């Protein structure tokens, strides 16, 4: 009997071909499912008086990943971040058009409860801002606002939040000491603990490491890697190396416009836009 020579399988198929060319019995390739969106931005514009700070932003941020916003100063990164919890509402003459949905809910709908929204979208600012209270009272502040007083609940929240923020071992023996006695890096982790105490859906971080030394910065970055398993993180950063280290996706902004949004590896290694390439390689900005 003469053997029948079969053509090799297609590259990457991983499946042998049968003499009849049939795929019967073949194992189908795995199906890739993109993570569901946490934040959906559609045709978003922001105006400060007559000046326009954001131009027709369209962006979908995946759930439980880290997304970084990069770009030169004044390009709209922090403005967009503040749109996600409506902090721009506090600025005189600020006007927003377009749509922002968090897990499918329109946050600019007329009946939106802005206080509830800000609990769903925790915020960590550039400079640590602990309250002039004890470490314990800083962490449970969101629960105090909600009227929670049961001691067991408060204690559990403090321990859980400080563990999640990587601060429990350093603070557990001085929970009732002033938060101002902590170092800068510890204060920033305390602010993260306070932000996650209310179990937010999204954690917004506006240059959280810009005022910290490299050791404290490293701890915050490790913390983000852990937290993104529980909560979606959006970070504004001017540090290209930081964006490359921590972000799953990166958005590049220039002149108040979104230029490119893609997986971080693509943004830094093979961007589609010349402006993006020039920025990440240090040719401008």
C-alpha cells in the first residue's frame, strides 16, 4: 500500500489533517473573550468657559485592568479622569457634553446621585491628603459618612483596607496615632486604603507617585498589580517607564484630543500614530 502524503497543517493550527481533509474530531481553537467594559466614553467634550479642554473623546476602558493616560502637561488627561467622578462639576464655568457610562450606567444622567457616584469611583490625588485624624478614622471615613457605627464592621474594614493597600503590617500597632506621622509613601497608601474602603468599582489615580521616592513608588506599583484583580484602575502618569510597567492599556493624549489607545506593549513598541511614537521615544513632550 502506498502511503498518502498530507500537506502540513496551517501554521499555528496545532491540528493534524486527515486524508480526506476533514476537520472531524478536531479540537476548536480557544476563544478569546475581551474583558467587559468598566468605563465607556462617547463623544465627550469638556469646556472651561470658552476654552475647550477635551475634544470628542471616545474610549472604552476594560474592567479589572490598569489603564494609563499619558501625554504632555495640559493635554486633558486629568480633566478626563475627573469627568469619571464628576469632580469637574465643582469648577465654575465647566460644561460637559457627551456620555460617560460606568458599568452601563450613565453618570451624567439628570438624576445621578453624585455622592454615590464618587463612592463607586474612588480617587487618589497627586499629593497625599490624609485627614487630620488617626489612621483608623482616615480609613473608615467613607463608612462614617454612611452612618455605619458597628464596631466589628469598622474594625474589619480597617484591617481589610490596610491589608489591600499594603500598609497593615506597618500600621496595625498604631492605628489610633495621627496619620500625619506616616511617611509620604505611607500616607499615599493610606489614601488608597481610604479610597477602597467603600468597595469602589473604579479607582482613579492622578499621578499618585509623582511626589514619592523610588522605593515608595515601587510599593505603589506593586499595590496596583494586586488591586487590579479587584477593581478597575485608571492612572494618569508622566512617567513613561511607570506606564510601561503597570498598565495593561495606555491612552496617549495631545492637545486635548485622544490620539491613540491600545495595549501598552503596542503603544510603546509599535504605535499606529507618528505623534505617539515621537512622544514615547522622547522626541517631544
